[in-house]
C-alpha cells in the first residue's frame, strides 16, 4: 500500500511534470485480469511512463545495464525503473531468457499487467523492426489479451536547467487484441509468428513507422548497416494477413 501511495501520489505527479509526456488510452488497462502490453522500442523513455502512472502495477524486464549507470541522468532513470517494477535481467537469450518468459507467464496467469518490447532492443534508427515471438508465446501460454503500445518521440532530452525531459512524447495504448482461438498453441511456430506479426502490424499502423523485416539486433551489432537493412523494408507485414492452419485432429497425417 505504501509503495502504491508513493508511486501514484508523489512520484507520478513529479515525473509527469518534469518529463512532460502524454499518455493516451490509459483507462484501457484499468479492468482487472492479466494483460500483456506490447510496444515499439525507440528509447529508454518507453519503459517507465506507463508503469509509473497506471493505477495497477506493471511488471517487466529491463536490461541490467539500465540500472548501473553512474551519471545523474542514469541514476535518475534507474530509480524510476525500480519504482516502476522493472526487474534487471541479463540479455543474450538462452536459458535465462526462457526463465524470464516463464516468470512473466506466471504473473499474467495471476492477473498482473506485464509489459514487453518485442523488438528485443531499441530501434537503431527509429524504424520498426521484426518482432521476436516471445510476445505471442506469453499471450498464448497465459491466455490474456495483448494491448498494443505506440511510443512516439520518447527520446529523453536535456530540458530546463539541464533536467531530463520528454516534452512532445506520446504513448498510446490501443484497443486489446484477442487471440482466444490460439490459446495453448504457444509451441506452434506458424501460430506464434502469425500472432506476433498481427501485433507488430497493429503497432506499425498506430506509429506510422517504416517496417524493416529483420531483427534490430543485427543492425545494433554491426552485422548490417542501416543502409543494408533498407533491403528488408516492407510496406506491410504480410505474414499477419494469413491465419495459420487449424490444429490437426489426432491421427491425421501431417
């Protein structure tokens, strides 16, 4: 109770006034029950506005490096992330990533709100990159709706007196996406890619970003340059247009 009082009555008004961001559709997350929020990822400024100002607690995983900065801006961000129920995690996939997804699945089944950025890393150039399928696996395993989150102009900048600012940033929570007919099929590759691309297409429509059908990490790591990634630019996510085949009945040939 004290935590929520501190977050909602003291921290949220200060953060809103200082950073000057705008949130649209926050009331869509007021209803009880598990909810998965999935958004595009432009900057570290995407990560904390919703968890700080939403009346319900929002749980998610954040890169451990976001908690270890030593400069004033970094310390301020780490403080906000902790208040916003962000949990440090190691990146790189493998068993650690699976364990993290299992933890979030349990939270969703318990009726909590969980947030995830399916691009897996911040966009290197402001475009929307191919989503990892963890977002679909979470929604289908936990049996919850997905609320698309569109982040626009969320880069943290130096404001008045050198303080951090997000003036002009808008975070929009869209209508929930329901995938009830696919619940329990989180191990079906065709299903999880279809659901993932449906989510990505919805967010792309909300943000107006150019879509690049390659993982952002390939550009961030230097494997591809932004210019080389141009070859993967697509007008729309066609995979999200074609539903996967129905689950076959037992005994039918594959």
